[in-house]
C-alpha cells in the first residue's frame, strides 16, 4: 500500500501549483507597491497620469520577466527532455523545481531587504536556465503516463489536470487573505512569499526522496527477447506495406494466377497527409499561444489600475476564476466527445475564447470582469 502511494505524482502538482499561485499574487502586489511610489512622481507631468505610468512600468516588468524565462528555458528544456528519454525521469521535474525554490526565495529577499524589483529579472533567468515551466509540466505528464496502464492513461492524465486546477483555485482564493496577514508590518508579503518557497521546497523533497517512478529504460532491458523480436518484425511488415504497396492476386490470361505487387501509393499519401496535419496543428497552436500569452501577461497590470484598481483579495479572486477552466474543460470534453469530433470541439473552444477576449476589451467594472471570465472558462481546453 505504501509503495502504491509513493507512485502518485499528484502531491507534487498540488503543492507546486499552490505555491505558484500565491507567488503570482505576492509578485503583483509587490510590483504595485513599489511602482506606486514611482508613479506618484509622474503626477506633475500633465501628459501622463500616475495610473498610466504604473501600468507601463508593470507591463514592462512582466514583458522582460517573461522573455528571460521563456527564451532561456528552450535550450535547457531540450537537454532535460533527452535525459528524460534515457530514463532520468525525475531530472526533468527536479531541476525546474530547484529553480522555482531559488527564484521564490529571491522574492522573499527583495521584500525583506528592500532590494529593487529588477533583481527578479535574475530570478527569471535562473528559473529559465533550470528548465522552466515547460520542462516541469512535460516531466510531470511523462511520469503520470509511465505510472498508468494504456487503458487508464486518459483517466490518470485527467486526474493530474484536476489536481492542477483545484490547487490553483484554492491558492488564488486564499492568497489575498494570506497577503493581508502582515498588513501592519513593514514588509508586507513576507508570509506569502515564504509559504511559496516552502511549498516548492516540499515538492522538490517529495520528488527526490518519496516519489517512486517507473524507469522505462530498465523495463526495456528486461523485456522478453522473443516478444521484442516479434514486435520488430511486425513493425517492419507494416512499414513495407506502406512504402512498397499492397500484394494482391490479379487476374491474368495464364491458367495459373500469380501474385502481383500493385503500388497504390497509399503509404506515401498517408505520410504526406500526416505531415500537413502536423504542420497545420503547429501553426494553429503557435497562433493560439501568442494570443493567449498576450492576454495573460497584460492582465495583471490591468487589474491593479483604474477602473478596476483591485486589492490583494480581489486579485486572488480574479486569478481563481481562471482556474475554473480545469473543471469546465473536463466537463465540456466529456459531454461534447459523445457527439462531436475533436476538431469541432477545438473550434468551439477557440470561438469561446475569442468571444471572451472581445468582452474583456470593454470591461469597466468588477462584475464585468467575472462575466468575461465565464466566457473564457466555457471554452474546451485545447
């Protein structure tokens, strides 16, 4: 029983996502506090208001922070993926978690020692060099796939997604209340950033010393040689059928029928068709990520300025609304999969997401923001 419990990856996801959501609130409120002082000096400038200056500073910060994190994680992500394929599954999860622990600790030092917020650019660079979120999530899903059978793989992956959404929702909802615990102290946000560091440290410790994962490299070495030889022969037969054509009996004038090889080009056409589909999916995914990224990265600066001008609790509620997608996407996929194809469900999701972005362009009140989030969370997760 204990061995079976050690095979679950969900505790890592729960702890890490809770730490990530409360960190987002702590970082945004720290930026609002620091740049609010700077923005007050711009009030004497007739062409710019304090809110506009604050929004510009926060947007510039997130732009540089995101570029450093995403660009530096590309090269490290490739190496971690190669090592993961060779059997070092934990490495693709532990390296990003170590970067998370150090970067969150740097935010704690920024608050305690009154360091400039530009120090967090170094934290973003370090986090990217450690693999970043892309390597971490790819490693988590790989371990979840290895821990399940083929029949239960979909259920296992969905359980990881649900754990991600539940933890993010709880963390975002409670982050505002935790932030206000030290409201009367000189360094507000210490408790929130400290808890974020501790929860990431717990995820790293659990992965290193408690999590027991299946090693695909060792499993491949212990396979039956006869089964492996049979699988290789079957794969070769399938390749020959697709590449060389189909062997059929064709009628002839002779008394004896002889087999003739008819090149149908089915394999070549199928290969070309698959390559085109992969290319189109890649282009669609790239365009979606560009649109989604621009929306997500500009949203924090919009929440802390007028007309919304939210406090820590409201920021937490707004972030929590975004995690409802983990439940609605699961429910929508389960419902529409009975009557629609995957392509149709993807189109529904994109239309719903685009309509939510259109509503966001006219948001002036808090209730309008949550109405817009209802549009967003109704789309099916791609």
